[in-house]
């Protein structure tokens, strides 16, 4: 029986991911079967970090390091490319299962999650870990005229 191929496409070797960086990523990858994918989506940027179950960082990428500058970093497309760059080598080598932690309310949140789902990795769970204030900040003093 043929071995199932991951469904994620290899990253393009253009300005988004240089071949030198790709070689560095391939050389430093540890073999991990299970991992945790942390997606931090702010309004201006999206940061993806892949860790093993102990919390040791294996791979990471962000929209800014993927080659996007200025307001383009906050777009869903930039988040998609950054996610693809962060998990491509791990999926190709050995990653089978993952847990996903999503933090923030940025526009790249859904696009990054969609890319993880399409990558072929089986997801154990998807958890929203966005911090929510219990009582909020103290309001300003009443204005006196």
C-alpha cells in the first residue's frame, strides 16, 4: 500500500522563504510525532510556534519573517504563508498529531487554523487561550467642570 503524502504544498522558494533558511530549517529539525501548535494572531502580525509536548520550541515563523512588511503582515494570506513555513518541514519529516492553541483576535487567526487543518496533521483539540479580563481596568475618575 502506498504511503499517504501530506496534503500541504511545499513553500515557494521566493522572497517568502529563501533557500538558505529552508536548509537551516531542515538541518535543525528534531523528530517529533506529537506536538503543540501555538497561533498568536494580533491585529498587526501572526506568530506561529511549534513545540513538542514538553514545551521546547521546534519551529516558528511569523508573517514579518516570511517577508511581509507593514500592513500586509496582518492579512490572512500572510498568516497562511507563515503557518505553511512553520509546519511544512515537521509535517514532511514526522509530525502526525498536534494540539492547537489559538490566542488573539487578529485577521490571520482563521487562515492559520485552516492551513493547519489542511496540512494533513491529525488534530487532538483546538483550544482558544485568548486572555479575557475578569473585571477589566479601573475606569478613569469622573470629570469635573
